[in-house]
């Protein structure tokens, strides 16, 4: 079971201190798990290489790639200029020539600076040409770290909309490792979102089998329950689990479904959960209007109507920049208490 | 540093009066030039008659640039063109019949009906990128192909083309800058046809030439006369050799004029008539090579006539092939987004019929 380590993430969630190692009992942070997956995939397949800003000697803004340059050299760990359109373009062009690039975005926020190469080229090339693009774009997303408007974004709706790109957003170290390995081995483009609030906070036992894979497209029930289903992803999985624990003490049984993959979404696991609980709370860190929660909610309303005993309810922030001040950010993003309140309202139906 | 372009193209002085290629290759080059010119004219006529769906982007007057740069590539080198550069793709080896099937939305087109007109490519066969509209979006992708050649130690070169207007876009700078930092095997070609849709050079950049921008990237820049296919070819050959030798990118600005509107719908009333007349009379890359080869005794008038007959027959065959090719099956519209559905690795459905 995962344990929460109360670490101070520092300004904007940065971790300038070393990435660290697994504990002696095999527990690893999410950050370590992601790095392990990348390391093992680069060891396994020499076509895999990385590119991005400050990923070489510096080891990346969050230290995911610390030590990679020494092991794999500057031909496979490539520092780029601040040129996001070109970072993605390079990934695409080299994938067309048989390589398997993993491009780091310093923050997922800057995916918007490479938008055209992502949405137009990466997402639409295979459909028109039949040329596979095994490209992974990865970067830290999400809030709760006092990083304000330009370092807290959840970009998944931007890229889910256009189609042609798989999107994963793991919440646990083992899932993070298994999904990263699946992403690198996938022949389609994959956007891999690492929640920066989780990086150094959550630890668990992570498999060491070099072929440990978590399939893309499968959600997971992280806590069983009977009264209400909470459908969520990323940092909010942990907040939902905390809320479910508190609710249990008050006699309300909440099930927590971690989507893990946003595209393609695992409708079956979501709908099975609703069939069991008859009540759906969709908790999403992406914005309310046209966000991932809106899509999940619509799917439930359309396909699980006969099971529902209450309106499908959404909890997500408004379509506005994420504010900085602790009081503002806390009011803006869904909190444990908000989740508890919403579940109680739903279970009253 | 940028070199100055010849103000006029006198056929007898083409390529400094010497023949940079064996005679049989020069005759093949004339064939491609004439085929692409004829194709361009005939397709426009069909479009105007309402017999061609979609859009057309004429490259007329710029064939010297397209054929010249592409001629210098090897089969394993890659080409990253735009909507304007169909002639370059045909030069690289695309089959005219399948190109025409694409224009009519047929299953035998290179994109299986998923795209139209010059938004075409054949990576698996001829190493050309399937064109995307957003300009110049293939420039960053060419950096990636060149990076792969360098990382894998392959002796290939990537060559990307875009228009003068595209040089104003940020990714043009990003791509050239990044390729120069890593000394990648790539050649950057700008087809300066003096207009970006209706916008003239003066409203796209405040300096006299595009080639001189190379100085800012620490790479060579050359400016050549797009009316002289052999001059373009020689500049491209030198740049490609340089790239292949590991000495990094070169910027080539090839100057011509867009003889037609931006696309089939555009009458180009903004185009100064004297400029157009001058270019059509004095900078016609097709006629220039023909006159040069006649003057040099490489071809006779009879040879040229025979070449034209062949070109017309090739066009007719392409047209018949295109109209006989079935439309894609409607049920296949959603296939091929993901690799694992296997659409692109199996034969497509061909029951779509030929009536539309
Ligand atoms: C990013 C982008 N903005 C706008 C357009 C619409 N557009 C298509 S072609 C064109 C003009 C292009 O001019 P230039 O780069 O000189 O190439 P040319 O068409 O003259 O070959 C424009 C504005 C586009 N394709 N891409």
C-alpha cells in the first residue's frame, strides 16, 4: 500500500535536491519510479533516447533524468534550446526514422508553446500517412504546490480533444513505472503527465521486473465502496482516498476509481463502478467547462442512466488561471473537505 | 555570406554556360519540368471547369527551385515540402497516377482519401513528408530526421522547403537555430516566389534578402536564381554534400515569382502586371532549360516535341487511372488513427465506387 511522505516540495514543486534511491524495503517515490522506468527502457532498447531542456548535466528541473547523461551519453540524452515546437518536431522526425524519442517538457504548461507540433503533427500524421510515431512527451503537470498560473496546468483537455494522442496520468509510483514502460513501447504518440505534487510525496513498493507493464487504457479501483463512486485521476486520487477514509468513519462507503489513462478512457471500469454504487462524483483537476470531468460525466449520464439514483456530479475548478496565494489556491482547487461534502450530498439521494 | 542573384536569366548563360550533369540526365530533367508544368496547367483548367474537387496550389514559375533542389537528393534522403511544392515531390519519385487519385479523393491516392491535392507524401516509398498546412511546420520535423541520421551514423540528408512568408514564423527560426547548434545534416530551402498569399516580401521581412539571415545562425546562405534550374541544382548539390560530410546546414534562397494566385480561387489582382510579364518572359525555368539544351545540341526540336507527346500521354493515363480508382469506403473513415487497428498495414477496402 502506498504511504504518504510529508515532504516540502519547495517553490513551484521544484526538487533541486538529488532524486534519491529506493528504500531498502523496495519502496520508491513516484519520481524514482518514473526515472527507473526510463532507465530500464533505455537499457533495453537503444532506439530510445531523450531530449529536452536542462535534462543532461543538470538532470532536469525535477531531477527525473539525473545521472542519465553519465550512463547514456550526449547522443541519447540531448539538451535542447528553449524551442518547444522544435523539440516535438525533432521527436517526430526522428521517430519517422525509426528512433523512439522521449521528450521532456520542463513543465506541462509549456506544452502550449509546442501546441502546433503536438496537435497538428503528432496527433494527425499517422491517420493521413500510415507512418507510426512512437513518441513520448512527458512533463510535470498539476497544482497544489503554490506554483500559480504558469506552472500548475492540467493540459490533458487541450490534447484529448484533437485525437490521435494517448494520454496517461498516473497517481501511484508502481502505476507510474508500468505506464511509462508501456508508453515507451507503444507505437502511437503518448502524452505522459507526471503530477508534480506526487513526485516526492507518495511512496510504495514498486516492481523490479524489467518487463513490468501497466496497460494503457485501463483504470483501477483503488478503494472499494458501495454508496458513491468517485472517478478521478492524478493528485485528486490521493485526496479522494483521504476523503473516503474520513467518510468511512461516518458510515459512508465511497469507491475510488483512478482513471490512470485519460485517452483512451476505460469506460468499462467506470460504468461497472456506477452499476455498483448508482451515484457518480467526477473529481477532476482540469477545468469544469469542457474539462475531462465533463467528458467522464457525460459518458456516465449517457451509458449508465438506468443505474443512476442521483445526478452525475462534478467537482472541478473554474476555467480561470490557477492563483498563487495559499488561501486562493486552496479555495480554487478541489480539497479533501470538498470531496467529502459532495459525496455526502450525493449519498443523501 | 549571401551571394547576389542574377537579375535576368539568359538561357545561354545558364549555369555559367557549362553542363553540370550528363546529357541523359539533363533530358530527364527537362521531361520532369515539362511534365510538372503541363500537370499544373491542366489541373488548373479542370479546376476552373468544376471537374476537380477541393483546392489547387499552383507552383508554376517555381519549377526551377523544386526540380533543382530535389534533383540533388539521393533516394534515401528525405524531403519536407509544403503545399506549393508538388513538383518537388514528383521529382523525388511520386507516381503521377497516384498523385492524381489523391486529387480526386480516391483510395489509390497516397493518403487513401484522408487528404487532398498537394497535401501529400510518400514516406514509405520516396521519403517525402505528408504535407501539412501549418507553415512551416515541417521545418522542425526535418530537424528530427536529420538528428536521427546523425545519431545513427547514416549518410542521409534532410531537405526542407518553405515559402518566403513562412520565414516570418517563429518555428522557422527555432528549427534553423537548433539544426545549426547540432550541425545537423539538413538543407533549408526557401522558395522565394515574392508573395505570401497577397503579402509581398516587404511586409514579411525588413531586410533585402532571406539568405543573409544565415549569418545569424552561423551557417552559409546562398541566393540563387529560381529561373535557372541548373544554378539551383548546383547550389543544392554543394549544400547537400556539405551536410553529408558532417559540416552542418545551409540556407538556400531561390528567387522566382508565383505566376498564379495563391490558390485556384485567387485571381491575384494584387500582382503587378509588369513584374509578372517580366518573369514569364525572362525567368521561365522550363523554357530556359529547353532553350539551353537546344542551343547546346543536347536535344532537337523533334526531341522536344516527342517529350511533349509523352507528357500529354502520361497526364491522360493519370487522369483515367484517378477516375477509375474507387472512393474509400465510408466505414473506413475512423480507421487508421491508431497503429494497432492495422488499417495502414493492410489493403484498404475498395468498394467505395467511382460515382460521387
Ligand atoms: C501558420 C499558418 N498560417 C496561415 C496559413 C494560411 N496560408 C496558407 S499559404 C499562406 C501563404 C504562404 O506564403 P509563403 O510561405 O510565401 O508560401 P507560398 O504559398 O507563397 O509558396 C498562408 C498565409 C498557413 N497555412 N499556416
